[in-house]
């Protein structure tokens, strides 16, 4: 097992190396320029569409707003709490600046993914609207590209059980254990029941749950964060100055912080930004393909808000709380660093509970969001007959992720690798189909 882990770690490091980060950022920057900075110019218009489209009666399965909430359920997860803290710990405060830059170009990527997903979606044998990279590769690029579509669906089917299931279940169980001393097996059983209730109701129940939970959890987390920032308002200018300076100069060792070179700030800022908002991985368009809409461009505008809210708003809240409370030099990392920051700002008891509950709810919504992604990928490969079995396996994997640890590291590393492999077919499709994206956008 140790040899396998070493091999997978090396493969994952290679897959997520500079070449992948350049490809992800480069694709986003290329689309941003070709679209004449449409995501930045039309941000206000995109928010207005959320209100206008909330009760759409057009063809599809769920409202455009619910499609966004389902996509955000999968993206707003442990990365917003533990991932941001890890980026600061390894890359220094400057990593936050590069996370922002990744999100700004990632908005064009997410816009393009959703546009293509709606434009090339299909109706399956059970009457559901299905789409995503595998469908826009097949229907937009032609038969000779079909192996690329199959590769994406295969990687997505397997990766979902890792990054979207067992990793999240483990995070929930860990949060409940640390905050309330609840046994991991008990957490696993409760999660199995809750996930099963949602999952076996199909996309409409998943969307309904996401629409109820995602705004609530985001607003509460942002609210507590703003309270801390308001009580530390005098330290905000220094926090922003440190972030900007470190983004271009790296940061020297301070306190328990070991110091970070400029290259680490860029690498971990970009990597954590992508892991958090998933722009370019090809997952979110699977949810947006189910939207009740006949306008790919309008759904693209709504989709890009997921990247903005996830990274520019929620991740920034985590980063600034860590900075203004001064705990970023403590030597802690991950969720422990974020918990320390909230404990400093809200008091030991309340701060730890807020982070534990936020981590648990964020991870739970990721569980249900990714269940839909994996199910659609499996359906593409084997048809609708696979759905029932896939859902049963998904629920069983929830307990395994929460209660078992022997093979957890292997699952985590493999999922990390498969996530990178998912991105490659999707990015190729975005570049090949970019003329379609530009034509539809400029003709709107």
C-alpha cells in the first residue's frame, strides 16, 4: 500500500504541476479576452438574472437559481475553510491575491462551461435533461472526439466517490468528533440516512435541499466573518497590504510561519482557488444542464456567479478573518487554523462551534452535489439502468468515508489525480468549441 500511495502521490503531483495550472489559468484568460471581459462587465446583469429566472417555466428540470445552488453545493465545501488556510500556511498571504486572480478568469471558464452544457444537452430515457463536458464533446466536437467524452465520464464516475464523497464524509465526522465528541461511526450512519433521503429523490430533491441549505449556510458564515472583521476593522488595511506585498515578493518567516517564496504564493493560490471553485474541472455544467432555460447565454451568466460567490466572497472571508486575528503566524494549518481565527474573534466556545458546523454543512452539501455529478457521468457510460445501483454504492461509501481510515489516504490521492484527469478533456473541449462560445455570446 505504501508503494501504491507513493506512485499515486507522484502522479498527482505531476498532474497538478505547473503545466496543469498554466492550462487552467491560460484557458480562463484566453476566454476572458475573447469574450471581451464579459464576466466582469456583466456581473450586475448576472445577479439580476437570478431574480428574473427564479420561477422559470421553460424546458428543463429545475429553476436556473436551483441549478446554481446545486452547483454551489458541490463547490462550497472544505476548500473554503481548510483549503484557504492551507494556502496561507504554505504560500503565505500572497496566495490569496493569486486565488482572486484565478477566480476572476475562472468566471469566464464557468460561463463557457454552462453555455455549452445547455446548448448541447440531451433528454435521457427517463425524461431528464442531461449535459456537461461528455455531451458537449460528443455533440459539439463530433464522433472522432467521443473517446475524450468517455474519458471524462469515466474519471468523473470514480473521482466522485473520493473528492465528492469519502473526503467530505470524513470531514463531517471529524468536525463532529472535535466539536461535540460524536463517534465517527454514528456520524456515518446519520449521514447515510440523510444523504439517502435526498439522493433517492433525484435532481429535484437535491436541488430543493441545496436551495434551502446553500444560501443559509453561506449567509451565516459570511455574517460571523463580517462581525469579526468589523471588530478588527483597524487591522484590515494592514491585512490587504500584506496580501498584495506578499503576492509579488513572497513573505519572510514570522512567528510560527516558516516563510514562503513568490512561486509558492502563486502555485498554492492558483491551486486552492481551482480546488475551491472548480472552474475548468467540468463539474458545474452538469448541474446547469438541468436548468429550465432555452437561453445558454443567460444560464452562463448565472453559472459564473458560483465562482464569484465561492472564491471572491466566501474564501475571502476566511482569509481576512485569519489575517486580522493574527493567527496566520501561529504555525497551525487547515481547519485548525481557521478554527483558531474564529475562536480568537468570537471566543473559544462559539468560534470552534461555528467552524465545526460550517465545515459539516459545507461538506454535507458537497456530498449531495457531487452525487449528481457522479450519477450523470455513470449514466453517460452505462445508461439509466445504472442509476439505482450507483445511488446505493454512494450511500454506502458515505459510511466508509466517515468510519474507516485504513485506505483513506489512498482514496484521497487517487481522487486528486482523477480530478486533474477530468479537467484535461474539458479544457480541450472549451478551447476547440471557443468559436461557438464567442458566436453565441456576441449574437445575444
